[in-house]
């Protein structure tokens, strides 16, 4: 992709990623975060995390299906870091506004409330991925080890969706859309591997058939 197009596209992606945070800041300044501002912040940051994670996971399948979109890889790291940014805001909302920085209360919640347990697990899985998102980390770990480590993003995304389901009231189906999308993306990788294996087998058999 030409640099003249890439730069404005990067600006657009940055603005799109910052949009949820900007809305929250504007809502706080104008006192327009609804009847329960803490719940609004919690929901917005959590949803932004899952959406950005899902979009970042969609990049590889899209590049495989449409090679012309190979330039999307330039944005995967940025999207992943913004997902961690919102996940951290989501966690800090709980730590500061719900638990009031009470370590004992947080420890009790992690043990007793399963949706909090799963949410903390998702954040802990994202932490090493954010910490190793630099070129220096890739060189130090080596490409293969780095790739194996960053497959944890799939586990983190699943934990995040489970956290979402366990947090909403029974009968509420709000998480269904992102669950279906994530399910499709999780199936896309093994489906692609199976397809590639079938193609390689077909190519190996083809010369024999011609003999």
C-alpha cells in the first residue's frame, strides 16, 4: 500500500480506536453518563475490548481469503494494544470504583464471583502479549516462540466472552453477536489448515495420476 494512503488510514484507525474513550471523557465532562456512570464506564470499556480483540483476530482470515488486504497486518498490533488499553481501563474501573482499592474485597470477589475470576484471567492473558508487542521482544523470543505465545490471544478472547455472558442477567442475549463472530474466527484457523492440507495432498497425488 502506498504511504500516501497508509498515513491517513492510520490516523483513521487511531481515531476509531480512541472513539470509545473520547465518548466516555465527553460524557464525564458533560455529566451525561446515565443514571449509573460506573456501569456505563464498565460496559463501554469491556465492549471496546472485545470488539477490538475480535477485529484483530479477523485480520489473518481476511488476508488469507483476500490477499489484496495483506496491508491489514500493519494494524493488528495497534488494535491489540488498544484492546489491552481498554481491558486495563475496564479492570481499573472495577478496582477503583467498585472495590475501592480494597485488596481483601478484590481477593474475595475473584474467589467467589466467577465473572470477575474470568475477567481477571482474560486480563492476565493479555498482559504478556502487550508486554511483548515490540520488535525487540520478537527478536529476543524468536519468531516461533513469539507466535506460540501470542496464540494466547484466542484464549483471552474466549475468557472475555465468557466473562461477558456471566456478567449479564439470565435471559439477556446481548453477548450473542460477538460470541458468534468469535466462534467463526476460532473455526477459521483449523478450517484453513485442513484446506491447505487437502490442497497439498491433491498436488502430491496429481503427478502420480498423470503417470
